[in-house]
C-alpha cells in the first residue's frame, strides 16, 4: 500500500476513478492488524488502495469525521462515496463490492 500525506491525498483522489484509502494511526493496534487484509481484499477485487496516517496529516484529519480507526474511505471520480470503520474481512469485502457498482 502506498503511503499518502496531506499534499498527495487529494491528487490521488482526483486522479483515480475509484480508490480506497485506509485512514489509520501508527499507535492503533487494530489498524496494524487490518492493513494486510485491506490490501489483500482490495487487490483481489481489483481496486487501488492507499493509506494515510491521520495523526501525521492534520489537514486530512481536520477535513473528515472518522467513525473510528481504522476507517476506509471510498472515492469515485474525485468524490467521496462512503466511509466505514471496519476490521472484519467479510464486512470489508462487501463494502468494496458495493462501492465497485
């Protein structure tokens, strides 16, 4: 997963047709455990996924209301579609499939 920052996240969101972004914090154990699953499922579903540490990037942290960590946001054609706080693979896979439609 490619790491984004406050400067690159908006470029990726606007450039990619459909993109997932893993919003995490380095201190978050659930985030570290879920990251490999996020990447694997996104790859299996053919969706690009990136990650951003919200603690190190105050601009993005201030512009979103995250439901918790880890959260994954889906953006399509530069617009936010949905944001989910998830650690379970089946729930995440269903989310990705729904966003692809």
